[in-house]
C-alpha cells in the first residue's frame, strides 16, 4: 500500500489559520490513495468478515467532495443509526483523518487482517459501541482508601508519550495498538492543543488533541495511559500499570483532574467491572452520540498539567466538592427560610383580617347607647 502518511503538508499560516491541515490538493491525493489501498486490501482479503460486512469510510477533504459524497459527519451518523455492527474500516492512517473520526465519537483502533495469504495487513477500525461506558464528571468523587496512599505518587500530562506507548505494548501486547497507528497518534500528540482534522477547515469548531498521562513514584514511571480530548470529552484509549494501587491512583487522580479542568464526560469505551466501580454508567449508542455532540464543540478547555503530587489534585477536587455542597446547602437554607417567612406573613395577615372582621362585628351602635 502507498504511504499516505507522507501526504500531509505543513502550510505557513498566520495566527487565524489552522495549523497542520492538509491542503485541498493533498487531501484529494490522500482520498485517491485511500481508494487504491482499499481496493488492494479487498483483493488480498476477500473473505475477511470486517471488510465484507462493515462499511468503509474515507477522508472528506474539499467542498466539492463534501457535496458529492456527504460530510464525514453525515456518513458516520448514518452508520451509527443504521449499521448493526460496531466497526467500520479504513486504510487511511493520516492524523487529520483520525482526528475527524474521533470528532464523530468513534473509538479509533487498529485491526490485523489474518485471513488469506497476506497475513499482517493492518487497517484502521473505527468503533462505535452499541453500549458505551461513560462517567459524568460533575459528581466524580475519590474514595478515602485511594486518598490515603496517593501521597506517594505524582502525575503529569504529555511528558513522555513514547514511553507510555511502550509500557502499554509491554503489558498488553500489540493487541490493537499497532506501530503504524501509534505513529499517527504521536504525530497528533506533537500538535498539542491545536485544532486538527479536515473537517475543522469548514466548521472551525472543537479541539481534538492526543494526550499521555504519566504516574510517577519518586522518579520512576509506574503507570500511564493514552487518550484523546474532543472538546469537553476525554476518551481513554489504553493504559498500563506496574501495580494495582498505581493503576487505581492513576485513574482516580486523572478523573479528579479532568473534572476540575472543565471536562464533563469521560468516555471509557467498553464496559468492564473496574470501570463501573469508579462510577461508569452504560449509555446506549443513540444517547451517547446525542450527549457527545453537545459537548464536542468547545475551544476553552485545554488539558495541561506539570508534574504534581496526586494527593494535591485529589484533595483539591474534594475541597471543590465540599465548597459546591456548602453553597447548595446555603441556597437551600435561604430558600427554606424564605418559604417559612412567607408562611408566617400569610398566617399573620389572615389572623389580622379575622380580628378586624370580628371587631367590626361587635361595634356598638351609638344610637343604642343614648
């Protein structure tokens, strides 16, 4: 297959232009290359269930292409509404295309095709789960047991993306975390909190950024994960840990930081017991996509965290929850007090009205007094 990753170009733009978005010419070339690669993959793997039963998606690169084929958003929405399968597939590993797919709520992973004489072919397999595990971070809390031993750890963002990826592969094997996909993730990570993706050229909304989270004990990296931010949503991809305690501290500290940073939805992907224990809830596909689209278009949430003690982040979250609770209780107290005062006033008014009527009823007639 052709190397479409090399088709991305850097354009010299001013501060109002988007950075690292392929030009229309390069986008057209990328689209044509993806078509050729898809045909070659289909020829090599004619019996693959993924290719046979799941839809193919390709990058939308220009206005005339959008008019002819529809936007990637509309295509993905039709797939989500009508396809009984959870997977799509594509031969395009371009970071802008992957960013667009993430922006539509698809979990981006890689799959190795093993049928036929061409074993080892890797394709992108965007996944839209029938049921998605989600945490609403508005009420996210950290249990006391985790707070107790979190003081021994510190956490950081985006300081050693490559080492975290290596740790994931070391613990879980390549699974879906194949080198070609990881390389695309690295290129997305290098862009930081910049807008990326072909679709950003037309609507100008949303931030799609790749992040790594690192957990340290002393100066040793003992846990981490890779994920993506889409507006006010954080999507966890994969992680690893050297010990159970480290993994739980990393998860809860990450949740506390995300909640205090303005992230409203934490997307955990598939349902697992440990995800449910930290507050996960199951959303059906339609409900998830509805909520996802409400939160993805924001430009005011950026995840930046230098190396910080985990307990400090957890206690800051606890203090914020307590402050919000106190404000709510104060508001409720004021509301209750106002209601009580109103009842007293109405009662007093009614009593005075009754006394006035009674007094008027027994006023003596002056003529009878003579």
